[in-house]
C-alpha cells in the first residue's frame, strides 16, 4: 500500500543520508519502525482508557485549560456538539461513513503524484 506523509525537510534529509549509508530504502526503515511500534503495543494509551464525554459535560468547561486538566489523555465525544433542530431527519451512520470515505478518496486523488 502506498501512503503519503509530511515530515520536516531536515528530518527527511537525515533519514535519507542514514539509509544510504546502511544500503537500505526509506520504505524498509519506515515499515520496520511501524512494525516495532505495533509490537510494543502502539503506545501506552488504548481507546478503552480514553473517556467518553457527552456534549453537556464538555460544555461545562469554560476554557481549554480546564478541559485539558479534566481530560489530560484526551476524550471521545458521544454525540454532536451542536444538537440538530427538533424534527430534523436523522442521517444513517452508513451514509456518514460513505461520505467520509468519498471525501478521503477525493483528497487522495487531488494529492496523488503522477508516476
């Protein structure tokens, strides 16, 4: 699979120089690093440790600092921040997922480099 990531120019130059010294390809090094990260558990935080917060709980915080103090590891929102109008039709989750997938594909196509 092909993926495009943005990294600082200086970091890329240093990685490219070191991979050339070792006779390796950048994609091999990246794949090794991803695999190592996955093998180590992908970090110390799992989605089970991240609290689910309702919009009402979130709105109680008056500033970003109090929000960060209450949820230092982050949070997942259980619903929309801005409620829909009464009587507004519900959008099926599958339609939302499909729209997001289409937007992702459009963005990838817009940034694709010709070979």
